[in-house]
């Protein structure tokens, strides 16, 4: 039997690990204020510094061609579709140069699982980018993309990752996690990495010395218990490898997808789920806000519900936008959102190292 909610929250604030049934009790509770206060206390214990962070990067969706069929995705196009595309190098170069001009030090490259692109295509792209832009971190290719490449070329996951790392891969994004429960994954997607396969890609990357993020897209066909199972799988792998630098969750955006009849989950569910994530993922150093799906004000409020990072300026975003949710912020808005809560805004890199000068507004004029 689960103790009272207040005792569970006191336990988490004290730094004790929550059990799955305790995490579930928090998700089932309607006491958002108490859960938020506890998550904020944990975030301040882990991050007592006077600042909160953000980064500047660009999401380059290098291809929308995908062999998987995901009911929740409005972005992908099937192979041979006349609407399918793969960006050429010159287009990607231009996007990176625009990012650098805005003060960015990273690009997030994700796309569909394009069966026309061999491993050598990815290696050549990475080498070209690192040669031209050695200062830019290539945060690229989600675990399902890596798994699809491994299946296509019939090489071990470790070998694929070793070759990509040698070519310039800097860190691994946590995309394609959705809910790490096979019942859910099999219901909403076909032809995509299942739970153990997603986790195995991350494990192998971490064992190679790499870092990456972890994500959760919730508010579709999963149960609350399955959200906790997702967090439990992440926490267990983090215990094993320590390779996750951050966790980001967001609500499913149903518009223009095959799940459009589902209701969109709002700020209450988002803030509660993020707060519970902060309490449950006791071995994750950072939690990112998700203003991309929630907008500026809720994204700002998330910094009081367990997040210590405002996420990215995100110069370009296409996947969520394809589902009808479009929020754009400039650098001034992100920094003001942090400042209004009494924190100093600081720019960081993928390793959560500060890369700006205290008090200096980096690239504001260009970003605006």
C-alpha cells in the first residue's frame, strides 16, 4: 500500500528513491501544487546555482522519408512518395551557417528511417560537417534511426555507432522514445525499434563514452502506469551507464495525425508529468522544459515544476509543427522567461557547460 502523497513527496525531496507504485500514486493525484513544490525543491537541491540554462541549436530534419508507419506522426512520407525529400549538403551547410550566425554551437539532426541511405551516406555527411564546422556539435540520429541503419547494413549496433562516432557524431538525441512499453509501441507504430532495441542503442552509445538525452511523448494511448514504466526503464539504464545528460517530456500533438480523434493534453497534465519525472528520475542531472509544445508561459512555469533548463532556442522545428502546433520564441523571450523567475539566464552546450559570459546577452540582435 502506498503511503500518503505527502509522505511520498517528502521521501523524494529528501533524496530517497521512489518505487513504481509511489510514482504512479503521484501521477494519479490531482494535487499539482504539492507535486510541483516538491519537484522544484529537488531541482533546487540538484541545481542550487543562481542561473538556469538554455542552448541555441537548430533542428535539421535531413529527410522525411521513413520506412516506419507511426500513427502519431504527421511529418513522415513513405518511400517513393512524391512529397519525400532528402536534403543535399549545400542546404545543410546553409542551415548550419545560419545557426552559427545566431550564436549556436550545435545542430540536432533527425529524420525518417530512409531505406535509400546507406551507412556511408551518414559517415560522409558527418565528416563533411566536422571538416567545415569543427566547433559545432552534431547531436544526431535518434535510436530508432541508428537501429534502422544497423538492420539495413547488417552490422552490429556497436559497429554502426563506432563508425558514426569516428566520422564526427557528437551526441545522441533521445527522439523516438515515445513510451518505452512494447504494448504502446506496437499499437501506435509499425516497423520501428521496440523498447529493448531503443535502450540497447543508448546503452552501446554510452559504453562508447558518448552522452545523449532521453525523451517521453505522452498523452496518447498509454496508461499512467506505462508512463512510470517508461521512467523506470530510463532510470535503470542510467544506473547502468550514466550516459543520459537530460530528460525532456512533451504532450502528444494529435492534429493532422492518424490519432487526431484523441484529445490534446494540456498544461495540467504536462506540468504534473514533468514534475513527477523530476522526482522519479533521481539519477538524471537535468530536466528540460518543453515550450515547443506548451508555449512560452507554460514553458516558463515548467522551471518551477522540476526543470532547470529552458531547452533550445530551436531556430527550426518541423515535426511538431507538422502536427499543427507552432510556437516560436526568440532569444530575448527565452532569457526574459528565465530572468522573470529570479534566475540569471546562461547559455550552455550539450554537456551543460556554460559557454557565455555572465551578464552578456549573446547574439540577441541577430536572434531577434
